[in-house]
C-alpha cells in the first residue's frame, strides 16, 4: 500500500484510492484490493495468526494443556479476554478496510460534498463488517494446522509470496 499510494498516512492511502491512483492511472477510484489481492490474502492470514484463531490457534488450542492460558480465568475476567479478542478482530478489519477497500471513500462522490460526511462513516462501517465477516468465516471454517504444517506454510509460502508482492508492486510503480 505504501509503495502504491506513495505515502504512509492512512488518510493519504484512502485519498489515493479514491482518486484512482493505481500506479498513476485511472480516475474513478480503485480500491487497492484489485491490485493487491495477494497482499490482502497475506494480511488476513497474518490477522488470523495474530488473533490466535484457527487455523493458527496453537497457544489456545483445546488439545493443549486444558485449553491454554484461559483455563485460569472464569467469569468476568474470561469475558474480558473473549471480548478483547473480538474487539481486536474488528480493529484489524478497520485497518484492512482502510488499506484495501478505500476506507470511508465513496468513489463516485466528491470529497467536498455534504453527503460525503454522512455516507463516509456508513461506508466504512459496511466495509469493516465485510472484512469482519471474512475474518470470522476463516476462523469458523478452517481446521487447525499442525505445527510442522504451520511452519512450512509461513516460511515456504507466505513470506516468499509477501516478498514477491513487494517486488512486483515496486516494479510496477517504477514502470507505470
């Protein structure tokens, strides 16, 4: 996103997507998920791993010693852990919505319009809900990896794909 938008500012990334800045061409607004689908896939995998959700839930797996560290908490304290996990998932969904889906921007609506301030938060909320659905869908449908499968996936697939994505994006930015 930073290479493609030319800025590290989240607001700048949203504005670049709204202006149609896909390597400098276009004008109707393009969300970066169209050119960075591989990056979106890697981001969702990293989010699942960070949230310790299936298929990356080794620390809190039921097969571990009585369900991991959560066995020591009951009642309200367990609820706080549970709610914090969901709040973190929504925070990551908001970051993904801003980076890949154009954030609060509506491509066909000028930013100076009064409707922009009304529709912007609703559009961002809808995009966050879509990404949250994807995060929870992955969580509830995929089985847990074994440790060796997880290490193989991370080192042999995800990291090389991320590096290839960075190189291809940089080359396209320079060429186009």
